[in-house]
C-alpha cells in the first residue's frame, strides 16, 4: 500500500505542483485548501505524513499543527511545515509547535521528496517501502512477503499489517485501542477484542518458525514486539 501524504496548502499552483511531484514519486496524495478540508480528510483516512502550509485562511498551519500534536489520535502523524518565512525565529516557532521539519519556499521538489523520506524513516518507518528484519525473519512491504531463512510465512492481510507495524515499532507497548487506530485506522469501528483474535492468528503463523514469542502480552497494558525474550 502506497504511503499516504496529506498536503494542506491554499495556493492552488503550489498545491498542484506538490501533488504532481509526490504522485510521480509513488505516494498516495490527498489535498486540502484549508484546515476545515484537512479535518475532513483526516477523519476519513489518517495519512502517514502531512505537509502543512504556515499561512492558511482562518487557523494558521502553526496553530493547527499544535492542535494535531495535542490530540492522541493525530499526535504521531509527522508534519513538515511549508512556508516562505525563512528567519531563524520563524523556524524555531514552526518546530516548537510540533512539526518534525521545516521547508522554506521556494524549494526544490527533489529536496522536498528527500526530506519526506528522511522523516518517514525516522518517525514513521511503517510507512516506508524498506524491508525490515528480526533475526532471520524478513518482511518486505513491496512484495508483501514474509520469510524465515528464505522460507515463506503465510499471513493474512491484517496479520501482515500487524507484523509490519510491530517490527517497525519495537520495544513499545501498544494498547488494543492504539493498535486499532494504527493498523485498522480511526474510521473503522470494531471491538477491541478483535485485536486479540488477529494477534492469536499472527502467533499461530509464526509458531512453526519459533518466532511467536516475539509478540509479547504485557498484562494490563497491551502488546509489544521484542527480541529480548527468546521465542517459545
């Protein structure tokens, strides 16, 4: 699945240019002219990254980014601020509101794509197309394959997404509700116990390869992916 980027930019020429550049780079691009449109886009399908213009009608991009970073549902979505303001104080203000990076207009399309790749690798590794590995187990999000010493591990689509998320967020405990938001999406309404069903299926698929112990239950908190405890 292509990485989804939301572009919040009120200037049509800039918005269209960014849309074209990102689509050519293989990203799934959503566009919004205002904070109101951005909120609707976020409610439908949370993106993997947001490009946020500083000067927007009504609420500024800085104010809206601050709001996003204070919301438990959207706080982990990386934001890159786009602005014509190039002074050091402005850059500091942009970063202090919670943005992960700051790009000054006019900018090179190549530089923008490079900045996006760096941020995704650092903040949202699950949104990149890079293969990840744990011991001899390798997950390739491009070919949609999981292998153990070159032997295929058969997973359903939800179990694949769960494993990919876990492998790119190691040693962190996630509650069922957080996993629902991160893996299923915030616009999907299912019971939290559904997570347990898919965790069980994932462990069953990994058990023949003695890798099921990597998915650990943290009593009263949720689940964690860790290589510190040997697989059962």
